[in-house]
C-alpha cells in the first residue's frame, strides 16, 4: 500500500509546491491532514520516550509530565538551534547505533523461539473483527511507517539541497529514499518478530501508564531472553522511539510551513525574505506542536495505549488522502518524462489506493 510513496518531484521543488498547481483545495487538504496527526503523534511518541527513560535509569521519583516536558523542551531547543544539519546528523547517528542492538535482540529471539508454540496463523481470522480489526488497522497505519513520509522526504530533500548546496541526481535521490524505507521496513519486521515471540501467548495485558508500560515491556523481554538482553532491548527501544520523535516532529513543522508558504505566496522564490520568514515560522510552530502534544499527553496520561492506537488508526485513515495527492503529483505536467514512474508502477499505485480506500470504508462501517 505504501508503493505510492515513491514520488519523483523535480529536485528544486518539494511536494507542496507541485500540488499547489492542482488548486488551493489540495494544499488545504494537505494542511488539514498534517494538522490532524501532528499533535497526537508528537504527544504519543514523547510519552513512550518518557516511559522508557524512566525505566532505563530508575527515574520513578520524577513525575512523568516533568520528564516528558523535559524531553520535548530539549529536543525543540536542539532542532531550533541546530536546524537541518543537526537533524541529519542525529538521525544518521541513531540509525547506525540502533541497528546493532536490534539485530542482536532479533537473533536472540529466533534462537530462543516463541513463548507460545501455537501457530499464530490459527488466530488470524480474528484480525478482521472487533479488537483484532483495530489492531490490524493500527499495525498497517505505522508499519513500516506512515504514508506522510513521502511528503516529508521531498521537503527534507529540498532543505538538504539548500543546506549543502549539492544537487543530487534522480538516481541518488531514489537511492536515498529507498535505503531509508528499506531500513525502516527491516526494523519494523524485526521489532514485530521480537514482540510476537516474547509477548504473544503470555496472556499479559500491557498497562496504560507510560512508565508501567515500559517497565512491563522490558520485563517481558528480559524474562524470556535473559537479563543480559536488558540494556540491548532498552537502547534499541529508546533509540527507535526518540529517533521517531525527532524526525516526525521536525517533519510535521517543515511540511506544514511549506504548505502555508505555497498557500500564502503566489510565487515561491528561494530568496532571503521568504527563507527568513520560514525560519521564523519554524521557530514558532515547532514549540506549538510540542506544547499541543504535551497537553494531549497530560490530558490522557493514564491511557497511553489508547493514544497510540488512536494515532496509528488516524494515520491509516488519512493515508488515502496523502496517496491521492501523491498520484496527482506523479501525473503532474511539472514532472519531466524522465522522472515519471512506469505505467505498471502507476497501475500498482492505483491498486494500492483502491485497497486503502476499501479497507478504510470497511473499518469505518464495522466499528
């Protein structure tokens, strides 16, 4: 379903600049989708970060709102001061450090085997009804990542060009996108396998509170794999979640601002005046998103799992909108013939869009 992510926009333009030519309705729709998800995603991911940090360093005496607020404040400061270069370095560093502990934990669970030897496929018929359907939608919504990554990728690519003054070729841009997507997919599969082998069949219910959730999750892993895996699992989990927080938070702010930019200005120029305005908007919007996420967390701090479930379901339900806008971009006359996807890939993308729409309708009519 994520095949429609592979948009190929001209290197000097990002997604938002291209969809503006389809009409202001497309930009408004895009901004609405980002607005719906940005607070919930930021709040939910920050809550998990706080819970893991509390569990890893025994910080139970520190209140969770204070801990989550500290994570959000320090991350916002880091992004505002460091800008894109800081984001690029952090994500690269986290990705490199993350792969080793996740791979070790993945191999360990394969050697150990699943806790419950029952064939998981025997229960798959429950995945299309009730709570099973909600789980399926949640899983698809964020595995391996949300469909908004196609927009984020184009915005990051343009900002990277502006920051480094290096214009990559189409081949280099596609390689960068595909490598990142493949890395995310592999991580998702490994984490899903670790969870399925250690949690499935135990009969344990994960608590709603973020600290208790993290404690029990890490306890399940170490009980089944051995105490020696605790630092490995803890580092892998925190690295994944914190990397998600940094990337998603920055991407929401950048993408929303770029959408407002193309909506506000009739002509988009890479001039000093517009860039200064974008920087000021970024400095304002980034803390606003963080504050909105914190308020959401504080309001529902006792129901973190419900927040996570709601976020992933929302991401799945808005995915067809992003997919549709992607297809409009792909077929735009602004895309050179050499940059367009093949007819077979376009048909596959339409098939993915139809499946997403039908699955969304099915979910909405059965809840």
